[in-house]
C-alpha cells in the first residue's frame, strides 16, 4: 500500500479517452483519463460518476428537463453526474481528470461505440 | 446538480476532525475535513478509505506485519487505506483533506471516543 501522485500517474500514458485504474475503494474504482475534443452524449442507468479536474478545463454539457446547459469545471473542482442524467464531456485543450465510479461502469454508459473501452489498464 | 470547488467548501468551516459531506457517488460519500495534531489509531472492518490532500501535509502511520511506518502525503496525492489496516493520521500544520468512503463509515472506525462524529453535516 503506497500513496498515489495524480500528476505522476498521468505522466505514464498519452492516449486520450482511455481511463486507467489507479485505485479502488470498496466497490468503486479511482481512475485517471486524458480528454480533448468532444465525447459522445451518454448516461449510466445506475452508476453515479465523479469528474475531478487535475489540469485543464472540462466543459460538461448536461440535459435537464429538456434543456441543455454547459458547466465549466476547473482544477480543484469536481462534478458528480447522477445516474440517469444525459451528459457529454468536452475539452478544448487536453484536460486531465480523476474519475470515481462504481466498478461496473462502462466508460460510454448506455452507448457502445469505437470509444467504448471494455478492459481497463491498471497503472 | 452543480460543480464543487474544494477550497471554497473548506472555507465554510473551521472545526478540525469533523468531516463534512460534500457529495455522494452511489454508496460512497465525498467529504472534506481539516486535521491538525494526532488522531487515534483505528481501522474499519469493511470499509476502505481514501485520503486526498488538498493543502498541507498528511502523515499517515500504518501498522503492517507487526511493523509501523509513516507515509507523508502531499497536495495532489492520495492514499487508500484498505479495510482492516490499523492507521493513525496526523499533521503538524493544519491539513485539508478530501475523503472518500462508504456511507456506513464511522470516522473513528472500530473505536468510539470523544472524536467520534455520528451525524455528519452537509455543506
């Protein structure tokens, strides 16, 4: 059991939209991921998802009550997307994120496409 | 559903060793706490516990295989204490922490004393 440094873990890979596992707390995984550009709209039927920004700026679009809005999340900030909520992460510059979500979570939620990652790497 | 800024949440209170709830991800709470001085030795029978340092320096003493060691955790770093492991947080200067742990977690684990907090405040 050792401590984990987020910036050091993020220095170990370059691929985007490919979450890596860096820890587990009971039924949840702690992951890091690099994002740039626009992801897909998706939701998770049962899993909540926490996005904590380490570097960069995360633009989270959400659909609530038929309306769309965008929330900008900066380093030291997080947002929790409750299950069922349609959302779409995007980032103009490369943005580094720590994710917390149940182990059962698929990165693209209810959608399966070329960005779906089934077997996550541990780093 | 709004974003959460850790430093802003930590500015809302001054009491130490009194975790406040700032979010939930399925069965886990996200909390913030201010620590200074030495806490008690304790463990959790079933819950893992993640300590992420926001400001300051957390000195985590752990007892493994009959030996004691200390791990210094700095801002941007975290440590996950697996269930069953005896540990004792301490901090020379006031240190600000984000905690992730199952909702069932009691802050003093298997020990109940004057530092046990049964009803956590939400901020």
